[in-house]
C-alpha cells in the first residue's frame, strides 16, 4: 500500500518508538491520527507532523471502544502501544495481570477486529500493523506477563493474517529486539549482557514502513544473533533457559514504562 495520502492511526504515539514511526510516516506523506494517554506529548508531536490528536487510555475499555469507532475512518492501523511493567512473582496481583492483558493484548485484538470488520463491510483495502517483540518468541525471567501478552499477540497476528487472506486487508507483525535511545528497554534502564547489539527507533519506523508498503507476515528488528537466539527458544526452551541463567539474564531490570 502506498503511504502518501493515506490516513494512518498510530497508538502509543507519545512514546519514543511511536514518535519515530509518526515522524517517518509524516515524512512520507501520511495523514496521521496520533493516540496515547499523554495529551501534551501528543500535541507537541502533532504540531511537528500535522497529525490529529486523540487521547485514549487502552486500559479503559470505554476509551478502546471509542478508538475503534475513530479507526473506521483510517486506512492503516499501527498498533504500537504496550506496557512492560512486570514485577516479582511474590508481588503479582490480579489487577496487574488484567491491566497488562488489557493494554498489550485485548486492546490491539479488539481494534484490529473492529477495523477489519468495517473494511470488509465496505469492501475497502487496508493494513494492520501490530508491534510485537522478540519476547513473543523467547521467554525470559521476570517478564512473564510481557511474554504472555506478546506470545498471544504474535499468534493472533499470524492467524488474523490467514483469516483475511485475499480480502485486500494486510496484517503484519513487527517484532523488535532491544532498541536503544527509545522504547521500553531504553527507558527502563535495562543493562544488557556484554556484546548484545541493539537497533534504533528509526529501524523500527523503517520496519513499519515495510509492513505497510510490502505486507510481509513479520518484520524482525534485531541483530541476527538475537533472532537466532529467539528462534532457538521456540524449539528448545529448556536449553534457552539454561543459557540465559549462565549469562545472568535474571539480573536484568524489567522494563517499567509504557510504549
């Protein structure tokens, strides 16, 4: 799909990765709808990109329903918002479980389905871009809820793509690894093991562009060694856990920010 002239909604636009996506899409001629919780950051980004501001909290189901209505007027959904605030198992609560699922999994599923249903009814083409993570392939210690929601999002994305095959509605999952300068891991002050390479917010923005213009099933934004490690975890989770224990993954601080 051509980006120029398309109306594109970006969720989580007030975060560093969402802002990078918005700037790149605006540079390519998109008409943006920018949504997140923080109005002042959205308005600053809208002044820069010419986008429309829609304040919404994806943990609030009323806001999600309202956003689903707003999404009927766009051509592309970029579902980027997410939370990554896991806690130690002794302090886990039903409220935290519900909030994480609402933002990371329920909201993108609801928005994607409502958007697809609207396009199908109007026989319009469109694109759904879901921003996942390598954490949707490889489980790590102290990130169980983030892993659970990103595993679920990956399964949903690939199944939805098959459901919509031939309809003119594309579905692509963008799966970043560790991103420097912006996003959950950068803002959460994560200390990576020595030698672990990172990518940039612009790399993620470029992956979103690829998703919209080329409609691949999945775009990975990570060095090859991280992708190979994540792939190993899908077929040999016990071995992956042993390797992570040896390199001290559990000592890494869990991200505690919204993206």
